[in-house]
């Protein structure tokens, strides 16, 4: 069976993506780092609707945890493979660069960028050997436009976009597509600290996006219908930046 692995799948965009993929009939592996209760809730929602879901705990920024977790999963699923990978795990630690601490820089880079590298490199083996794969990287408007106070986050997401474009060319001949999604302001835990009333005035559509709207795009990119789309960065921001 073809499984989908969603990193950071217990909350926010990851939660919506897990539920969407499961509704499309795809067995989902919900990755989480520490919030086991939230991850279990997502699993229960999927199973209640007849879907298949499993939990897989690891820190995407820890190479040994990534390798061990995926190796153990493969051992217990000898006839299955991870065909769809959604690199969604990410954190924000905003600050002006003049005040930014070393840890704020490295924590964000480690999760968004190094996490992409460790997980994707490991999952690619099955996709290339099976000659089918979908890699979907959750970038950000911050990685395209750049946002003040997010030098670390913008750097990580811009690098992720560059990696998406390069990797897509490496694996295209094996029918593996690699695309990035760049959300703007989406109502999730990641944007709870923002002044939504003020910021939504900047958005032509006059509102923040919904996690389900981003998940719908992930669902399309994970499907057979997207087989000729690769190396692209698709913005979903209500017209905020085009």
C-alpha cells in the first residue's frame, strides 16, 4: 500500500492535511514530536470516518530519530512504502535580527530545513525504487516576500523553495514530483500571536485562510491528477502577494 507521511501532523495545517488525505482513501502516518494527545485525536477522527491512520513519533530535526522511526515502520510494513511525503513540521521564533539569539536562528533552521533534508532523504529510497512519489513541502509567503522579524523563518522557507526546485529535477525521471506550497496568513496555532483584525485588512479577500483550504491543495498535489506538475511553488494567500 502507498502511505502518506505528514510531519507535524498533530495540529494546525498538518492536522487538516492528515484528515484530507485520509478522506481521499490514503493511509496516513501522523508524525508528531511531543503532543501525543493531539496526535491521537487526529487518528481517532480519521478512523471514525473509516480511514487508516498510524502514529509515528520523532523529532524531524534529529537525524537518528528520523532514521530509526522510518526504519522501524518499514520493518513492520514490508509490503508498503511511503509514497507521499508532506514536509509540514515547522516552528516560528520571531525576533528582529539585532535581538535574535543563536538558538532562535538554529531552532527554526533545524526544524524547517534540516528536518526536510533528513526525512526526505530517507523516504526517497522507496519512492525511487517504486517509481512513484509525491513530495510536498510547506513553505511560506515569508520565504517568497520576506517578513520583518522573521529573518530566520524567511531564510528557512526560502531555502526550502530552492531545495524543492533542485530536487524536482533530480527525481522527475522516476515519476516523483516535488512541489512547495506557500501559505499566507492561515488561522492556525502558528498565527495565534498575530493581530488578525489588522492583518486581514491587508488581504484582498479580507480574511485569513482556513487550514482546510491549504489541505485541499495538498490533496490535489498528492493525487495522480498532478503528475505533470513538479518544481512549482504555489501560493495560497488570498491575493496578499502575487
